[in-house]
C-alpha cells in the first residue's frame, strides 16, 4: 500500500483567525495545471497518493454513462452529486431507479438523513426515518445500478471491486488520470475508492472538464455531457447554500469537494486545481482553490472576493463576526 504525504511535506494553506489571533492552521498540498495540462504551481507534496473521496464521482458517473446509460442534464448531475437530500434531489434519484424498475432496497449506500436541515426537520415532523435514498451519494449509486441493469450485470454485489461495473470505474479512472491506484479502500458510501496523486487527480478532472459533447470519441462525449450538466445544474451537485453549488452558479466552475479535505476545480479555460487539506477539514479548501485559480489568471480575484462571504468563512463570537478563515500560502 502506498504511503500518504506527511506534515513534513505539506505547506500551510490557510489559518483561522479570531479577534486578530491565529488559533488554527490548515496545512496541505495543491497543484495547479495550465490550459494545456502543464504544471503552473505546486504547493507541498503532489505526488504521494490520496483518496479523492467524492472527487471520484465524476469518474464513476462517466463509467456508468460509458456502460450504455444515457445521462443528460440533471440526471448526469445527480450521478456525480454529493446532494443535500432535498425533495428535488430525491425525485431525480428515484427517476433513475424507475428507468429499470430498480427498488430502492437495491441501493448499497447506508441509510442517512438529508444533509439539508430544513428537509431533515420536515422528515422528523412527518415521522419518516433515515434511508439510503437520502444519503448524499445515492445518485451515484442509482446510476451504477442502472448501468448494471442495462448490461445484465447482477445488482447484488455491484460495489465489490471484482464486479464488472467497478472494473469499468477503475478503467475510466486510469484512463483519465494516467495513473494506476497506489491503494484501494471502501468509501463512506460503500463504493470502492482508489488512491492517486493530486497530480493525477488534477489531470483527470482537467480532461473531464475540458471534454466536449461533440467529441469523436465516445468516452469523451460522455465526459463532455457530464461537464455541461455540472455547469448548467449547479443546484443538483450539492444543494442550496452549499459551497459547490454556490461556486458553480456564481463562477461557472466545474468543482467537486470530497471528504477529508479534497477539492478539485476547473475553470472554463482549462486551468485546474486539486488540493488536499492534511487534517481533513474542508472549511478552508474551497477558498484556497479559488485563490489559486485567481492567481493563475483563470478567474477574477474580484469575483472570488465577492463570493467569499457566502462560503461560511466568518468566525463568530457571541453571534457576531470576530474573525475569518483565510488563505495564507500567498
């Protein structure tokens, strides 16, 4: 099994400042690729493997699409989403399952409450229980099950590494990133997750985000449809008020956050960032990624500054603003 990067090979990316005093520091690593895939900047160790976590979802969605499942628009977006479980999200997931009359009980992700508080509170008032379909990864799982039904593969065991669908996912990941995983494990939703470098992850996301739906190559056509879906239906990818949806809707980026401090983001011109916060905390990851894209000239710093107040970066004391989470790698 490959070794992950260590604190000795990381750099400080951001701090948490309270009343003018720095009380926490976030270290990690990041890479910025240019419009032609060239390395523009590296911070820390970008060659040791990391688990992409939910930043693997674009590759997993493409694997389902490349297996003969037509996913367009909101259906493609829900397949790569870490959704907040709103009724509209759940409707999209159920719609995918209904295409092949797949029961909700076939979903292999664990039962969960919706991330969105208002939806969760409404469920509690109605006496409803947590269920797999409300889990943030249920759209990905529904797309996987649909691919299995489309190809006559067994629904049972669809999350096992040896299943034909998971072999397809691995093939897509290797093809887009140009790397073979250094390690494999089980993600929080039960699906396999594969460790690759930040360099490989950035390369793969850049290729997806830059793909066109009129490509002469089938797999890149599907990647193009996915990229279009993410940019056009940002609300599906996360949910109201969540960072990924906010960034997509306001800046038009292809962005995907993952657990344990992972964020990938690509601008329209192809400039791409992949980063990992070493302690696994995501609170500073998005703003660091946006600053890196702005530094590279891919987006305007003024747009980043205008968006920052909506990313939950304010530190409160007694209910009032007393500080901020801010990048420090500059």
